[in-house]
C-alpha cells in the first residue's frame, strides 16, 4: 500500500502533466506553433484514428494549413482525467473560416508525458466531419 508521500507525489505528477496538456490544448487552439513545438518532444508520435501516425513536422504543417486561417477558433474542454504520465482530454472544436466553412468536431486525446514534454498522442475524432471540411485525409489506419 502506498504511503501518504507517494500518493502526494503521484498527484503532483498528474497535476503537472494536466497543466502541461492544458497549455498544449490552448496552443493548438491558437495554432501557436512555437508553444506547440516547445511542449511536444522532437520525436513525439501523434496518432490520428483513421489517418495514421504523424511526426512533429507533418503535424505542425497540417495544423498551419488547416487551422491558422480560422476566423473563429474555439476548443471547449469537456472533461480531463490525469493519472501518472497520461492525461485524457475530451473536447469539442468549433472553427469558422472566412470562406464560410464551419468545422465542428468532437475529440478524445490521450497524451503521454515524460519529463516536461509530450511524447505521444492518440487522437480520436469524427473523420467524416474533418474530410467534409478539408477534403480527403488519406491514411486509413
């Protein structure tokens, strides 16, 4: 059985990781590539259900291409759960573009943190909605 100091230490780790992920979610919402790059490890692996695995540079290029021109960019965090090196986030995105397109999706992200960097992400979303707005995404993983 864990003693009180181990429990506090585990909770402190979970709280730190939670705060890091919330900062990352804010940066993703703003398409703040510098902050995203500072939080994600250079060798981070970002898996998107239905698309496959993206490396950091591919992810940043796609974010910039897809979301940087949004006139409205709002992500609402619905729920979070933090345990050890993992943080789960359920969220809803609302993005509106100058050409009239609206992108609204629901997400579940599972982040893995080591040290002070995110090293892995598993993202689940409605791929049909993504492709309706942005066109075919490829992959199929």
